[in-house]
């Protein structure tokens, strides 16, 4: 299935984000030896799945071919034992002016990092989207911030590149 998505770093988070519905997530990226893993095992609440994402066209991370397979508890349990790079986050499902935002607040070693995703059902809607004032910068094409790249890292590993984008740590 094609996924159309833009990813942003926020300047700050609107007041309503922390009161929005949320789920705790654990992502395990495999293989652990890859610089940018594209295969992800995810636990999101009670939902268990394995997903592979691949760009449809080189150089455009906003259009991905996403293949997801639901997992049983036993399948997840076995796969979760594989060596992989892990990342934990809380995903807030925030809505503003009819737009759905997925606000990922990273935990543990990546505390302070927040990413905001907006998914679209057409190229026209993606092209016409104007980010709200609380958004700092579009990082969709920034490889260093992709899920398969941040997993297994610390905030300090990303800090210089984040500072180059004028991002300041956000803790909630």
C-alpha cells in the first residue's frame, strides 16, 4: 500500500497534544547491522505487526511502499527476541483544524526528540498542505531522522544536526 506522509520537527507542542489519545510504542528494527533498517517489528498497545517500508522513488521519502502483516502474540514474542535496534515512544493522536497529526514523543535515550507525521490520501492534499505555526521544519527528506536511522541512538548522536535545523529539545 502506498503511504503519503510528511514528517516535521515542531517548534513547540500545542496545549492539546498531551491531552490527546495516545499509545505507547516499541519498535524493533532489523537487521541490527544495517545503517538504515527498513524492516520493523512494532508493538502499539495490543496491536502487534511487522512492517517493511521502501521509497517508491529514490530521493522522495514522502512516498513509501508499506507492507504490514499483523502478528500473533507468539509470532511477536519470537521475533522480538531477534537482535534489533529498539526505540520507545509515545504516539499522541492530535487533531487540529480537521488535520490529524501523529506526534511521536521519544523516550529513554532519545528523550527530547519529537517528530510530527501527517498522512495524506492524495498527492494533491499533500502538495496543498500548509503546516501550522507550531511546526518548525519539514524533515521528510532528512535521512538522519528516519525511524530506521534513529533507532538505537541517543539524543546526543542527533543533537548537532537537530541544532543545525534550530530544533530545541521538547520534553512532555
